[in-house]
C-alpha cells in the first residue's frame, strides 16, 4: 500500500505540475525539485530552531519571574508576620493560642505578664490549669475547650503569681482547619478587669450608702413628723375647743390665728415629707374612680376659704362636657390643683382675680386628657425664671420668700406628682399681669356601673351628714390628745371611753362586750405594750361579737405606706394628726352607717 506523501513534499510537486506517479522530464526539473524539497526542509529546521529558542527564553523568563514573585511574596509575608507579631506582642490584652486539647502553644507579652510566668513556663501547659476551680463551670474547662464550636465569652479568675487571683473577661474563638471543617485549636483573649471590679464595688457601695442615707433621711423626717404632729394635734384641738368658748371678738381672732398658723405648719411638714418621698421614689399613684364634680367643688370651696381675707374674685370655668366619673388618683390631682390655687391666691394682691379652669381633650379607648389651669392677676414671673420655677427650693425671687413665706418646694412637688401620673405641667406668665399654671393628666372614663356607684355613694354621704350620737372607744397614750379629742367628740354629743394602749383597748372590749357595745374604735398606732396595728389584728381575729367593730387609725405618721398597712391589717379608715375633725366626722358617718 502506497503511503500518503508529506504535505510539504506534495506541495512542492504540485508547483512543478507533478504527482507521485509522474517521473521528472529532465535533469533540470529534477534538480529544481530537489532544491525545493531541500529548501522546505531547511525552512522547517529554522522554524523548529526558532520555536525551541523561544521556548528556552520563555522558560527562563518564567523561572526568573517565579523566583522574583517568590522572593517578593516571602518578603511581604515576613513583613506582615513581623507586623502581626509586633501587634500581638504589644497587645494590651492577654492572648494565648491552644491546641485542640487546650494545650498552650503561644502566648503574648501581656499574657505572660498577667500570669507572671515566662513563656517557656507556660507553653505546653493546659490553659485551664491557670483558672480557679470556681470558674471552670462557666465554659473554661478542658472539655469545653476541646468541644468548642463557636465563639464564647465570660468572666473568670486566673492565678496570677504575686497578684493572687485576677478577675478577667475572656473571649475564646475556635481555630478551624482550612481544608476540613474541624476545630484544631482556639485563641483565648483575656483582659484584666481588676480596676473595673473595684469601680463596680465602689459604685455599689456608693449606691448602698446613698440608699441608706436616703432611708435615714426618710426615717428621720417621718419620725420628726410624728413628734411634731402629736403636740400639734393637742394645740389644734385645744384651739378648736377655745373657739367654742365664751370669747371676746379679739380672743376669737387670736384663736383663729393659732389655727391658721398650725395649719400652715402642718402644710410645711406635709410638703417636706412629700418632697422627700418623691425624691426617694416612695410615692405611689392610687388610681380609683372619683367624681370630678365633687373634686372641683371641693377645690372651689377651699379657694374661697383661702381668699376670704383678701377680697379676691374666684372665677370658675368648667367644661360641662367633661365626663364626671373618672379613674385616677383624685387625692394627688387635688393636691396639685390646690397647691397652684394657694400660690395664685398668695401672690395676687387684694382685689385681684384667681381663676380655675377644668377642660379636657378626648382620646381613644375611653381615655381623656384632663386639663386644669389656674390663672391669677398677680406679680407675674420673669422670663428667665420660668425654666427653673419647678425646681426644688426655687422661687421667682428671694424676696418672695421673705414677703410671702413658703419652702420653695410646692411647685417641685406639683411637678413630681404630675410626672408620676404621666402628665405634663407648664406655666405662661407676663410680669405685672399675672400667670397661668396648667397641668394635664391622662385619665380613664369610668364604666357606667362604677359611675352610678360613685354618684350613689355621694348622695348617701350627703344624706347621712348629720352624724348620730356614737359610743366611741379611744385608744391613745398621749394625755393631751386624750383630753382634746375626748372633749371635742363629747361636744358633738358622742360618749368616749379611753384606753391607754392597744391591750387595754382589747380588754375594754372584752369586759364590755355584753354591755353597751361600742360603735367604733379610734386607734392610735404607736402605744406602749401593744400598738394599734397589732391590736386591730387581735380584734379582727377574735370570735367575740366585737370582731367586726369599725376601727379608724389616728396617727402622726402621715405617709401612704402606713395608711395601706392600716387597711391591710383590718382597719376601716385612717386619719392623720393634726386631726381634721370635719373629715373625721365624715369618716365616722361612713364606717358606722355601712354597718347598719
């Protein structure tokens, strides 16, 4: 079989018009063919040589380029390694690298310094050998390190040589294989938090000391209040008795002056106590259903009493569309409004005008925003004083204190109470024309059945305002209070039996339970042998027929916590000293009529 000619040879034959079967026609033709063939092979040899030369040059250049890149990369890696080494070595936090089983393979200078050991003394040891036992339950034990799957942090204590135990905050990060998703070790970074712990301890001590100081202040004020209110009650009761005596007009004015002064002193005591409780966070808002009409009428009556000697015009603007029965702390709302009214009357000159406005803004979900505004035609307040007018011990001018008196706490108390009721308080004023103090409180509209009950109770109180003659057991250890309270009660037709302490009150009830039963017990709280609270509990726990007798607390401790405790221990009511006898008679009517 004839083989196929090489393409180069076949190409040369075609140039001479020949094929494999043809023979050369002459020697010249044959020689020319051979020259062509030889030339073709020479060209092929040259092309091969050129290619081989090019390949040799390319291989050399590639080798040189590779070597250059290798040296450059190694240099850069060395620089980055040195840089990283410098960073790690000078890192403020301790750093340890461990193997999978928690054995330390590297640590930086900070770690060596914290442990107070040379690197050679640490490398090869378990990191957990430097952690105290009490911390190993928090992820710092050897098992946890070997089974680490994700970053973990916490606090522990390490053994630090001469420094003893060092509190640290640590972060453990797992090291993973680049080829397989396997944990091959961990990086532990830890920081000395000794100073932080000292600061935390100092802050806690400071906070505890502040709480203790606040409690001591509160206790002191409460005790002083009790000690002042007890003799005040005697003075006020005696003045009340004197006012019913056969006195000249001048003597009667003197008695009224005494009563007004005592009332002012009582208000000052109340202000100091309230402010102390607001600062200590011990005032709690007591939201209950109340009649806005009754509250407003009471405010108007009080304003008229306060202004009777100044000839002021008291104006009332009441939006009749305001829902009458609302849910909120009516006592605190009254306190804020009455304080603003009292200030307005105090700072308004004779012949001026003081106004009380009651309005509202409707809201959703049976809620409204009650808006109370008190206007006056008094001195007015300088613009630069408006921002501090609600600060404690702050008044528009120091001369105000000298001229009008006051503690400078009233508006601060108003602001604190309004804030506790989630409301707002503000003032607008023009010097020489007067001021408008306003506050708003979010309140809930009472349901119909609650509103009906409030209105019904109001009518019931009015119906029974003429109190029948009562047989009263008075448990009181202060002789002055015994005398004044007894005389005032007897003046209104009531009969009184005195017990000097709680135990004597119980004994009296037991001794007379088959005779003429008492209608009510007036119980002082702080008495020798047995106090009023414990006595009330004994009475309520008794199986005798006097177990349900109404008990009203009489106490000089005028703080909310005491009132709540009185009610929780079985008492029916609470009256603070100095006694407001109008309120006492109202309460007597309420608790005795509810028994019928």
